[in-house]
C-alpha cells in the first residue's frame, strides 16, 4: 500500500511561527512596533480569534477641565472623556513559488528552502512598502491617486502638522501644490533647524503629538527620512559639529559615530532614521526641483491590524512533480487618523505624524 509522506521543509508546523517572527523581526520598522499606545507602530491582532474585516484602534484625549478645589462640588463639574476611534480594514496577502523535481535535481542549492527565503523577503518588502505608503497617504487614499481637492482638504485639517521646508509660512493658504512649489534647494534642505521646528510643531499641535517614552523620564520623537534629505542633514554644519564634538568618546567611538557609519542621527530629542525606499515627488518644488517627504513621528502613528498571522501553504500537483510553497496572511496597515471635530471622525488629523517636505535634489 502506498503512503504519502510530508516533504522535508514544507510541513507548515515546522516553519510557520519561525517564518513570521523572522519576517517581522527583520523589518526595518520592527524596533518601533509594539502592542501598546506608546508604540509608533501599534499592532493589533483582535481578529485572529474572532470573525470580521476591521480592527478598531482607540484614542483617549487628555482631560481639559480644571477640576475642583476645596469644598467645591465635583458632581456636575466632571470632565468629558474625549475618546475617538479608527477602523483599519484587513485584506488577504498571498504569494507562492513552485519547484519541480527536475529543477531541484539539477540545482546545487535547496530550492525549496530558497523559496522560503524569497517569500520572507517578499513579505518584509510588502510590510515596509505598506508602511511607507501609509505615512504618505491622504486620509486613507494613496498619495499617488489622491486628487488635488483631497490633498487640499487634508492639508486644511492638518495644517499644524505639515511643514513645507524651513518655514511655516511656506504653507500657501492650505493649497498643497502651491505650498510644495515654495520649497527651494537653498533654504529648504533638511537641516537641524528644520527638525527642531518640526518637533515644536508636534508639541504645539492640537491635539499634540505624543512622543514615545524610552524610559520613565526620557521622551523622544523619531524622524523617518528619505535618503536625499538624510544626505543634506548629514552635511548640515550643526549636525557635523554635534557628531564631531558632542558624541560620547566611549571605546570604539569611531564605529559608533554616524559620521563614519552612516547610522541614525540625533538632534534635539529626535532620532533620525534613513529609509532609502521613501519615494520622491519629482518636479513639484520651486523651479521644478524634486521634493521628498520625511515623517516626524510619535506614539500611535501607524496601525497594523492582523486577522491572520502569516502561515504557510502547500500545493503538490502533477503527480507530485510540482511542489508549491506559499505564504498568506490577512492584515491591514494605515496611518492612524482621529477626528477633532464634534463627531468621532469629523476633521480627521494624522494622530502621530508631522509630515515634513524638504528639497530632495538628486546627486549631480
């Protein structure tokens, strides 16, 4: 009697959990992911244990009342608990590779394990690109497909958390395209001063953008910068001086100094991380220069919702000659937007992001 045996390396229980952990851990954004409200990228997996296609992220604003003192009566003078919500829709994502017995016979490498590696890289890139697209998005619409009217309406609601170059006044009456056209390649390169201004915009925005807490009394913002803006910031005299003169002179200082390693930069309570895959906006700046977005972020900037964690799939056909191995997950990634109008979703603002447009002229 013939028996069917599991193919080595393809049984789901052998690599599902490992695959998921590797792919999430290797993501460029992994260190900023977490399940609590102090995370820049907040993860929720509510739907892994119940049906549905949306996961709700909640936000409770700070209390604004004065309370009472002395013998004043508290009853009737209670503060309003202003809570807001946003639903993130999830969708299936799938991919697979197929290997034939003949290809595997001819190959000097294990094609099935190579397929697993390729699928992990694909999943990582989908997560990365989805996160970047969410940062760029206009009220849930991809930036590349948003209309000028949608961009202008978004800017009107988010004027206190969008910065065009080095000056707040570069915002031309909430006209998105006209404001981009005010960015030039002299004054509006990403600089230390611009980062400090963006940080103040985050702190003074209403509602304010909350920094993340790395320790009990240590608060930080993070900026995800495109490569060309990161290049300009690295050359800013104030940044060069800070890295040369103010960084710790611990053992191995050369290997830790971003002047030599190209690693993360720090300025005024902001950690600046280069994300090479952040795309540019060609021809939209002054004189037709290229502009790029950078994202100064605090807590709850992005929401990632999982209805199904990544799992493996297999497909053996053609009498066992062709073996397919795949992955699938059901998730959604969106920039978190909470209303600040009378209704829960009125006048949506990006909760944890200051979008900073800066000159991004290509290398000569």
